[in-house]
């Protein structure tokens, strides 16, 4: 390996970040990602052909990843081939089909409630992977966020499908581990966030390609509505939002970023009320307030610093 290759392969550690007004612009940009992901449910149910969650995940990931590679013209080097593959499978290849499966099989927003457990999983993984001190405050606010989301999106007639529940919990776990490892590994020196996003989207898409052919067979017929839905999920919900998300992970505390994921089911509920004529009663409004309070509290610093354990 040449000297240039050795330099390029060096990893820039993810910035630990700091809470306060200085991080507000980056927090707002990062929050756009889960807010846009909140459109997934209504796009999946109203625009996409049913019964093809892996195909939806494939079209969301692989074309956007190839576009990012063509724009940045940067490929992984050294150990980053393996790291990019692992992150791509966790953040994209496993997460997206589990997410679409849960969205298809769990009516009433139950999938959003299961996904809302992600901040609590990240808080625990931060102890194991990042050697941070366990924050009881963040666990309690994470639990409050799950409760708030549950009050917003779970109606009295919501049905529980075993496969859908497993998919929802699996999507929360895989994304939580992917977020934590993204924070631990940072990104290679001289590599842009868009390039890192392209690596992961491409790796996740290539992981989904044979699985989609094996389990779903031929792709469904794509009409104009479906094409519009796939374009939205791929370019806006994939390329743009993942670049903002990974950049946020790099500069903000990982637990702060994770709690922003609660925005996704909240946006889904709002769209359900606006687009699908679903109603939001007093209980849902209380849940909204509780979930938003959890998001805000998740951005506040711990009173005592949490130094790394030896």
C-alpha cells in the first residue's frame, strides 16, 4: 500500500459533539431525516404495490447509492470495505425490508411504536460499544417517548401480527446497532459524508438484490403512482436524508441523534390525519406532547459528564 493509501485509510473519529445552541442547526438538519422517513407509511400504503417490501427497500437503496458513488467517485480502502459492508447491511439492507414489512403488516401505527424503542436500545449499546456511562435519565425519557408515540398511533382496534411485531422490533434493533457502530467508527479521513452514505446505500442494496429475487421473485408492475413513490423514497427518503443522518451522527452525541427518530411516527400520524382522514383526539394530543418533550429532553446534556470507561 502506498503512502497515499495509508493516509486515506486513516479513520477520523466521530466528534463527540456538545449540547447547546451551537449544535441547534445541525440538530435541525439531522431531524429532517426521521421527519421525511415518517412519510414512508403513507407512501407505502397509498402509492406502492403491496407485498413487495424487499423490492421497495432495494429501490430505495441501490439506485441512490450508485448515484452517490458516481458523484463522489470515492471507494472504500483497507478495512473500510468490511466496515462499509457491515454498516450498509445494518442501516440499510436489514433495516429497510424489516421496516416495510412492519408497515405493511401492522395497522394503526403499531410499527411506529415498536420503532420508537430505538433510543433506549442505543442508550444501552452506547455503554457496551462506546464505553459510555449508562444514563438513567435518557432511559426514562426514552420510555416516555415510546409511551407518547403509543398514545398517538395505537388505536383501540389495532391488531398485533406476530411477523409484523418481530419485523418492527428487528428494525429498531438493527438501526440502533448501525447508528452506534457508525458513531464508533467515524469515517475515513478525506471522505465526504455523501461518499460514506453512498457506500452504505450501495452495500445495503447489493445485500438486498439476491434476497429480493429469492423471496419475492419478479418485480411488481410499476405504474405512475408507484414510480413517484419509489422516486420519493429513493432520492429524498434515501440519498438526501441518510447523508444528513450520518453527518448528524458524526458531530452530535449518539443518544441525542437516536431520540430524534421519534419524529418519524409523529410525522406519520400527522400525515394519517391530513391525507387519510384519521382523527387525533385528546389522548393522541397528550401523546404528542409527551413524545415531543422526550425529543427535547434528549437534546439536553447530562448534568454530570459521562467519561469513557477504562
